[in-house]
């Protein structure tokens, strides 16, 4: 059987490397754009109902971000393992780890669904929100989060495809489901023909339906993949691989959970500034997040390319790809920063006519525009470190940045000094700048690559699952 390998040059010049990066990054950027649009469309349509509903969706999404942290960490782990294994020409191992990740995703999705069913209100109360916001938030949160298995499967399916070097298929699915989502949002929120107006409930159901379609579409693409298509014998739980996924993914989960826990704390500070200020923060965040699509796109390329080069033991190539991804992302995100600085206030007028809220949105996005180059460094180097099996360092750095810098300065500047939303966003910017500087120093020192996969003989030749039981000496991992 021939093994499909993504077309990555072995020792290309810089021009060819840039081309490889762009080929992987552009579909990821487009995918991120349409994924971001899902939240943007929700916020836009819900803002037409009222600021209470905007706050309800925003606070619900802040809690959902904790769920995402767990699902994304599993996605990071399987992405890295698949990239490493394929870089080392170990296709069967890539297929096996992919299917193990899917089984874990199903378990985690069902688990978080039950958590939502029984603890929706207590979780939302942690945010210290007003009773009218709590009522709307609980309705929205339950509808979108009880079927959490759809979210977990989408994260893992997308990561499997990206790890194999396929960033186009997740992009296509993202485009399709976001078009469907936008249409459903309008119809279900405001009503159309015989369909009644459902308000915030309609926004929630539009999101669930879109995720269901996305999970089905990604599954079908994996079934057609030459690199990671399913093997019947691998649908059996392998506890060793489950532990490997947990070991590599846990620091990534820890990083995101630390970030989300800190967000809950400083979101509470922002809520204390008033419902309108929190709404301004949410709207500014939904506008600014479009800048993240560039950084996440190049971070995806960095994870894939670094992961494959590390799997092939080509460490100098891995470092060069990481540096190029960082430079390219910084250039593009600086341009986005200029746009945010000069046009952020104008973008806010699409969400609200309240002049005070618009002014706060403008100030927040001007501050955001200034730290965009630093954000590029943080996003891309985090992706590169993950591709090199180094998920712990970004976790430690996030913990320091979130609790020593961000939360502290959000409180001091936003609350104690009375700078309001401006102080909040300055605190966020200081955290990002610190992390960018430390990541860059670590990267330049060159001790950030951790290798866990060595290029051994492809297990396909001697360790096919049908013969694994007969030859355990060459198949310690039951391949």
C-alpha cells in the first residue's frame, strides 16, 4: 500500500518554504474567518434584540470557551501526533491515534453535555450577572452546550485533517456551515413565513444545527482521506494511546483553562462596570477576533510544518519554518492592527446606536490595534511549540501572564484607577506583550523542541493489526 505524504519539500529554499506556509495557512485563515463569522453573526443579530441578549450570549460563550479548551487540547494532541507520525512515515500509527482521539471526543462531549444539563445556572451565576441576563443566558447555554459532542467531534475531526496536511477540507466545511448558520440565524431569530420569531432561542438552535452539519461533513472528508482513513480494527480503546493523548493534550488544556478561569475573573470586573460596558467589550471582542484569524491560520501552518519536520528529525528545518510563519503573521496582523485603530469605532456602529457604547468600542479597538504584532508572535510560536511536542511551556507562560499581569492590571487600571474599558484592554495588551517577548527569547535560544516520535520502520509492513497478536515483539503498541 502506498503511503500518502503531504507535498512538503525536503530542503527547500526560503521562497519554497514561504509557498508551503501560504498553501497551508490561507485555507486555515479562510476557515477561521468563517468560524469567526459564526460568532459575529450571532452577536450582530442578537444585538438587534437588545443589549441584555448580547450580554447573555457573551457570558454563555465565555463558559463555552472552557468546554472549547478541553476539546481544543485534544485536537492539539491528535494534530501533533498525526503530523509527527506522517513526518516519520508511520501512517498506521497516524490512523490509530486519530480513531483513539475520536472515541475520546465522544466521551468528553457526552460528559460536558450532562454537566450543562444539571449545572447550567450555577455555572452562569459564577459570572455575577443580573437576573434578567441569567434567565436569557441559561436558555441559550443549555441549547448550545447540551449537545457538546458536536463541538468535540468538530474540533477533533478538523485537527485530524490538518495534522495530515489537509487544511482545505475544514475550510470548505466552515464556509458551508457558516452560510447555513447565517440563514438559520435570520430565519429563527426574527421569523420567516410560517416560522415564528424565536429570539435568542433561535440563535441557539441555528448554532446547534450548523455544528451538526459541520460534524457530518468533516467525518465524510476523513472517510475519503488517504492518510487517515478509518481502519475497522482500530475502533477498540487503546489505553496507552488514550494516555498519550492526555499527556500531550493536558498542558494545552491547562493553558486554555488558566486563560478561561482568568477571563471569568476579569469578566466579573467588567460586568461590575455595567451592562452597557460589558456589551461594548463583547462587541469589541467580536470585531477584534477577526485579527485572530490571521494568527491562527499561520499558527496552524506552523504546527503542521514543525510537527512533520520534528517527526522526520529535521530540527533546523522546523526552526526555519517556525521563524518564517512568525514573520509572515506579524506583517499581516500589523496591517489588521492599523485597520482596527482607524476604523474600529465605525465597525461598532453596525451593532449599536448608543454613542457611549460606540466610543468605548473605538477606544478598545485602538488599543488592540497597537498590540497586534505581539499577538502574532504569541499565536504562531505557541503553535510551533505545540508542533514540537512542547505544550508545557506555553501553559506556564499563560499562567504567569494571566494571573500576574492580565487579571491584576485589568483590576488596577479598569476598576481601581477608574479607567473603565480602556484600562481593561491595556491590561490585556500588557499580558500579550510579555508573552510575546518571553516566547521569542525561548525560541531564539533554540531549546524549545521536544521529540517524542522517532522515524522507525513503518508498522504497516510487519505490524498490521491482523498480525499484531502474533508478533508482539515488533508491535509493542498493538499495531
